[in-house]
C-alpha cells in the first residue's frame, strides 16, 4: 500500500460501525484487482482475515503464496467444484472455532472495469452454513481497478481507492434472502465504473 502512495494513490477506509473481534466474521466484497487484498489485510488485521483464493496464487508470488498456503486461507480449484466447496466449508469451520474472519469475493473473478459482476452464491452459502454464528459484513471497493487499467505496467496514477464497510448482518434466516441483501448492499456502494 505504501508503495502506491508514490503514484498518488489515496486510500479512504470508511465504516458504519465497529467490527467485533470476539466472533467470526464473513467479509463479502466486490473484486476489482489484486490490489484489493493488502488494504483488507491491513484495515482488518485485528480480525485475522483468511481468504478464499484460486489455487494458482499458491505458488510463484514471494511471501503472498507462502501466506496463502500456510496462513489459514484456502486455495480452491475453480474447475473442481467438489474440492472448492470442501475447502470453503473447512474455512467456515475454522473461523467458527477460532473467532477469525474470512474474506470472499462472490463475483468469482475480478472486474476489470469496476462494474460489479453477478454474485456466484454457493461459496458464500457454504461459509454461512459452516460458520453459523458469524456476522456477514458487506464491503464496497471503488477505484482499485484503475491501478491496473493499463495492465501491470505502468500502474495508474492519482487514484482515490475507497473501501466502504457496511453494517454487519446477522447470519439468521433464509440464506438466499441474506445473500441477495448482501449483494444489493455491496453493489449499491460501487460507483467507479468505466
């Protein structure tokens, strides 16, 4: 994050309420670029966030790959639904037992234009089922995609990266209705379209 300050990137982290650290949390965010992840780790460090990540990131990226493999996150094979859902269930049980947090990007892949994609609800539903006491926290990320609008080089300059953390939602009631509410909340806060 600090290195992007040299490019004129500003970060705004706004939250409606304090996020508790004594219960499991499921953070649900839109996904605009790989730059979404470091601010989420930093701003939620007290919640010990673990990630649902594609298996390709488990090797080849210094420190990041090691952390994904050994830090409690799960690596999923997007071509193998059974393996992916089993790993997500394992993460749900882990955060439930240890009062940690999980971060999931239900769009399944990042949006290269900032426009949110439709949620793929199954992974989130499995997390909710395996962490029944977790609070669900919707997050809207804006302008992260602009850092990579030209590819990995050159990075975009002078961007205002915002993270809006919405009020937690209790994991009670019909899962489909809850996921629809979370998706609506996340998308309502995303304004950084192309």
